């Protein structure tokens, strides 16, 4: 890896899931110089990679207006109408042109000339394109393969974004304080060398994904700590709707499973939720039963667990499946079998888990944030598509549509002129006596954050719980900030600084909204 202290690009993309990858691919096609940064050593590692269910398109006897109705109903009516219209009207074309024609994604087919559409909760039609139960893995791998073909794309794996680079905040020139604040890149930690590099870019696109792992139980990979929310907030961009944290109803309950997701599609294909005594219960909560919106299914499970003092409920597929379970859900079958659960013979123990953030960096129809030259796409953004609760399998589609739109906008408005010299910008400051990082301190701080968020700012909230969370997190942030300034640069320390701020953003937003709606549910 080059030891260059600084790099330059036309577009810096932070994150490489479907949103970041589609933004990078569109920019590359336009001939722009692109740098893609991802903190994992494996380029493919992202929420996208683990997406099982699939991606929304339009199925048979389906049309955009019907999809819009389903999105708004799931979002409890506070969705951004303009954004919903964009997703419903442009989504299918993006899937057809980019995923099917360009990347040749081998979506499942019911016949040689007919795509197979799955059913998921909240949808009034079968409209989910899938590759059995590993859709995200194939999509992500195809995007990475495509990006590697472009000489104007530089892929930097194992690099952790530390902070967005902004003028005037990071400028040595005091006259820049009279300019409109704008983003000119980012400080990025080379995880291998421990040195921070400055990446200058005309435009920066945040595509850092969500923040599920600030909770004790989550379906997200461990890297989903909300880096983008924290960096954007510190840079001065508007952050909205952070109280709307969606919990997925069904993650595998097993001490070693690490929040493995049992796809929404399993219920879409007929599986029923049952108590440990074998009784179905969703009919007592919603007439759509297992196909009710995620927030309602999650709270129903939570209530059944509370009433029976149980740690889980069962998801019974085997009693209702009219197909070969091993062929339809091969990854879920194999994974459950690793933990001693044969889903062709027995029900699956499941528990809700933090899954998706419906809020984030407020952006317009092109992904532009309130901070000039900063864009945000995918889960880190808030287009308003999801309102208070996301409709199943719309996340991949939103990332695809807005990732592509952001780069199209930048390409058509590209201005290479800059008002600063690189020498005007501060280099990264390292503490004179950087202490070695004690992993025990980091681990304990994460336990405190995750337990606090799960118990006080989780599925069901009260004012007293949220006030306790605020007090505990405020104190912890003070300790973490002091720790951050004293130790050597390390990706785990950077992540901890991001994570505590994200936990506070969620808690403060929840305290500021006294109205229960969607995935923000107040018992009071």
C-alpha cells in the first residue's frame, strides 16, 4: 500500500455496499476519478453482502402506484412523497438496466423467460427479485468485479474514515470563515500502518450503511456502527428521524449465531410464528398476521416473550411449506444446521434484533445533503422514502437508485475549480505521547453502549428509560472523548467514538418525539 500522505479524486465514496458501489460505478462510467474507501480488508463486506430476501421490482399485475401505497402504509404516512415517487417510478428501470442487463445478476426464475417474484411482509403483490436466500452476496460481488475493470477507480480496503474534511473548520486560512461551509474530502486511517491520510475530493459521497450494532442484538455485521451519521453530524450536516430504528422480527436465537437473520421471505412463503407451546399468535395483533409491517410483528413477538417470560418464540416453516425448503432457502438451512437446528424437521427459535435506521443524513432527490459538496446514499441517508418504518426489501433498491442518481447529478454539474490549496488544510494531529490501546476498555465501553440502547432505547421505550439512557451515554461520551485524545490512532478507537455519538443521536431524537409512530414506540 502506498504511503502517500494525501490523495486526490473527483469523487470520494466512503462505503462500498450497493449504494456506494452503484455511485462509484456510475461516476466511473462518466470518466470521473473515483476513490472508494471501505474499512474492512474485504471489499465486499457490507450490509448488502448479507441481504437475504432480495430487491423490490414490479411483479405481475403490479404497478408503481400500488408499490407507493405499500411503502406509505408501512411508513405510517410520514414518508416523503417525492422520494417515494422516485423509488416507485425509477426502481424497476434501475434494476433492469443496471443489475440485470449490465451486471447480469442471475435472479431466480419461475420459467426460462420469467423472473420469480417472492412475497414479503407489507407488500400487496409478489414483487421481490431474489437469488434464493443470498441475493445481496451475488449483487455485491458483481459490483466489485465491475468496479475493478475501471482504471479511474481506486479501491482502498482496510481504511477507516475518521472525519469529513470541511472548510472552514479544517482550514488554516481565517478568511475561509466567510465562505459557505463545504466538504472537501475526509481524513482516513490506514488500518495497517496506523497513519491518517488526507483524501481531497471535489465531492464526497457517504455510503457507510447503518448503525444496528450500537444495540446488543442486531442482524447487522459488526462494522455497522453508524460511522457516517457521526461524521456528518460533526461536520454540520442535518440529521433527522434517528428515533425510527427498525427491529427485524426474526433473527436466529442461539448464543453463537451472532444475529443471523431469518429472512422476511420465510414468512412470505407461509411460515407462522408460534409460542413455545406451539400456538400461533399473530392473528391476535393484525389481520395480516405474519405479513403485517415489521414494527407490528416485532412488538407482537416482544409482547409474547414478555408475557411468557421467554427469551424467544418459534418460526415454523416446516409445517406450512409446499416446496423443498433446502432448495428455496439453502443458506438459512445450512446455517441453522450448523447450530443443530434442522428447519426441515423443526421450527426455528427467533428473537427480534436491531435491523435498519429509517433516519439519517437529510438529503434531497439527488442525494445532496445540507452541507455543500457532501452527498449521502443508502441507509446512512434519509431521503424520506421509509417514513417511520421501512417496507421490506426497499433498502437495496433505494441504495441502487440514489447511488446512481447522486453520481449522475455530480457528473452533470461537475466543477473542477477549488478555492483552496492543500497546504491550506491542517494535516492530522497525533498526540505526542500516544498510549497503547487497551482492548478491555474498548470492549467494556461497547458493552455499556449496547446494553443501554437495548434496554432503554429499544423496541419499546418510556420517557424514564430514555432519560436514563441520555444520562448514562452523556457520561460515557465524556470518558470516550478523553480516551480518544490520549491513545494511538486505531480503527477500534475511531469506531467507539463514532458509536457513542450515534447512540446519543438516537436517544436524543427519541426523547424529542413524544408521538409513537412506526418503529418509534413509546409505552407512555
